[in-house]
């Protein structure tokens, strides 16, 4: 008896130690990020929001760039992703679901460099010819590629969440005379909403943090586009700034790049909280209390 | 009976697997007296440094040179040398005083390993087009890069075609050399459409477009993106050595203090006939 107790306590504390290590690592990362970026915020003050990075170390251009690219990516990834997830889980015949699901999961695992390569070689010339752009390297290309990259993940997670809804719910709905689409829209989808919002949050995080593909289809430019909302031009993003300049930066510039990391963190955290709030609203609406 | 068999297999197999794991952990340990020298920096110097390192590593058993990939750029290499993460910094421009000041404990010693020029390249369609742009003046290049000239028609190319301007990122030795020669100011602002972090990215971007201009180290000029004359002078070995090509430069390797011991072995290799043959092979100009 005592031996079993000791073993159980041992396992419990070993797992506690491992979990603590991972929590510690995460907190250490946040702490380090904020600590290293503090000199930038203190020395530059509001200048950090200016659009000139080269001489004024302003991140304003990069912030708008990141937001625009993410918005573009999510405009593609959300409707097609959630729609695709609903189709595969609710509407597709079994043989189609069996073929599509593995393909989509493979696509979700393809490294971002590959998407970047496809973007640079195929998408950029195509955009250049279709929209008569100067070069085709643009935030639009970035939005397309990151949207394509985030799509398989959202489809996959949305499908998994929908499939996880218990059959009783669907069958009960159909039994009272609702059509398949009415069931999906009013019963299954709200029931799976927490999973779908998790997928949405993951999509935001992935799109915002994408570096390699952005560097390949938007380039490492530091001067912002004029005007700022022109998605047919190249523009810096927070990730391309960090990746492009960390190598040769020293002194205040390093702190500014860490500040870019802090901005990324803040934007992701804000969007995650927003997503959580919306999810609670929907759950409240459809589940009662 | 089966259970006994399984138990026996487990008793033999388990120790073997454990020993195999332990053995693989120790494969990282190299024998005594093998020193590793790390180099990193300019993407222009990278092909030379890499090839020389490969050959050098084959010849030398006790010294191995590791060239960092992807290269972090001249500025990045000097920074790594200042911090002590590498022993050799490749640079396609001389070190700046501000960089020397940043690392007062490091005595940056300069060794010139090759001569190079920064060639201006254009897309094949621009080069071969009806009127054809086979050469530009410094003033025209400056006008293009600062945005005053926006149409290829203004410099002799197809009119009605916007100019797709490619440059290198800040911190690039190639960029600093180009900006110094064309703008007389390394930190001038440009109206470039794209910035890239390596010579090969610029070359790909210009070759893959129909309206692009860019600048690369001499070793990166190819038929897919032909180079043009600048002020009437083509970028060739002869003009660069003579100094008549406006954008000439040396390629350097920086070390902490004069190279000694193993580092000296590698630098001597690069300066030897074999090393300089590699320099020529990669499209650069051997040190005279």
C-alpha cells in the first residue's frame, strides 16, 4: 500500500514540476520581452508610433502593415475555413469526407516557407498581371498567402469541433422537424462554437506571427506605403521588421525591435480576449444561462 | 512460455536500446584538438567563404570552419564578431567608426580577400526592349532610386512602364556601397518598391519581372538579369581594378586582432592561389 502511495505522489509531483517548468518558461519570455522593450518606450515615447523606421525608429507603419495583412488573411480564412469545416462535417458524403480530411491535414502541416515560395513564384506575377501593379509584391499578396496558409487549420479544427457535438442534439433537432441546414445553423454550430472560436483565435495568432512567407511575398521593406491603406504596395510588418533587422541591430534599435514584439503580443492578446467575449455571448444566447 | 520469451527479449533489448541512446549522445563529442572557427556576415562574401571553408575542412583534420547560413549581412557579421559569437566577420564594406565604438574591447583587424563591384542589373525585357536600356548615368540611377524618375520611357526604355525598384535592406554592405557611390550618403532615403535581405533575392526579383532594376555584387550577375553600364563603363575585372567603374569595393574578413593560429590558417588559405581561384570562380576579382 505504502509503495503505491509513494509512486502516486512521485508521479504527481513529477508532473507538477514539468508543468511548472513550462509555465515558468512562458512567464520568463513575457518578462524578458517587456523588460527589453522598456528602454524603447521610455526613450522614444509617442515617437514609437511614427511611420519612419529608418531614422525615427517608428513602428506605426509596421503596425498598420501587420493589421492589414492579418485582416486580408482572415477575410479569406474565416468564411472559407468555417464554411469548409461545416461542409466536411455536416454536408459532405462519407467518401468525400474521407478523401478531403487527410488532404487538408497534410496541407495544414506544410511549412510556411513552401507557401512563401509558391507565393513568390506564382501568386506575385499573377497579381502583377491581373491588377496591373508595378511588381506584384504587396500586402495583398501577403494576405492571400497567409489566408491560404491559415485555411487548412481552421477547416480542420472547425470540422473536429462540429464532429464532437453529440449525435443526440442533432437527432433531437431533426426529430422535431428541422431541416438539416436549420439543425446545423441553430443547433450544431452554436454547440461547437467554443471549438470554432478556438480555431478563429489560432488563425489570428498564426496570421499575425507569420514571418517567412511575408518576407518572400512582401519583401523586407522599411518605408511604409503611401497612402497607408494601399494594399497594392509593399509595406513593413512587425514580423518582417524583427526578422529583417535583428541580425545587425544594436543599442536602441534592439529595444525597438523588442517593442515590435510587444505590439504583436498586445494585438494577439486583444483579439483573443475579443474572441473569448464573443464566444461567451454566443454560448449564452444558445445555451440559456 | 510466451511470457518468459517476452521477458527474455525485454531484458536483452532494453539495455541495448538504452546503450544505443547513450552512445548517440556522445557522438557530439569530437576528438581532442579539433577547433571550430565560426564565420558569418555578408551575403556577397558568402559563396566564397562557404566554398573555401568546404575545401579547407577537407584538407585540415584539426580545424573546421563553419560559415553561418543564411548570412546575416555585413552589419550583422560585424556585430557577431563584436559579441564574440564568431571569429571571422565577412563584410562587403569597410567597418564603420560607430561599429568600432560599439565594441571597444574588440580590435577589428581588416583583411582584404577580393575586389568586387556593385553591378546595376535590369530585367531582360528592359535590356532587350525596342529602344533597350543598356546603360545609365549616375544621375539617372539616383533619379530612379529617389523617385524623381518613375517611367522607363524617361531613360530610354519602353514608355508607359513603371519602374520596379529593388534595393537591399539597411545593414547590407552592398547597400552601403551603392548608396555611398550614387547618393554620397549611406543613410539616404530611397523610394524603392521592395527591399531584400540578400543578393540572390534581388537577382531573383529583377530576373522574374519585366520592368525591374536592382543592384548586386559582381558575382551575382547572370544572363537572367543582365547588368548595364554606369556612366558608360561596364563592370568588369579590368574596370574595377583600374578604378574606372564608379562602384568598386573590396571584400573583407574581419578578425579580433591580427589573425593567429587556426584563424590565420584559414585566412592564409583564402589568400593562397587555391583560395583566390575560388574567388575568381565565384565571379569576384582576386586580390592583387
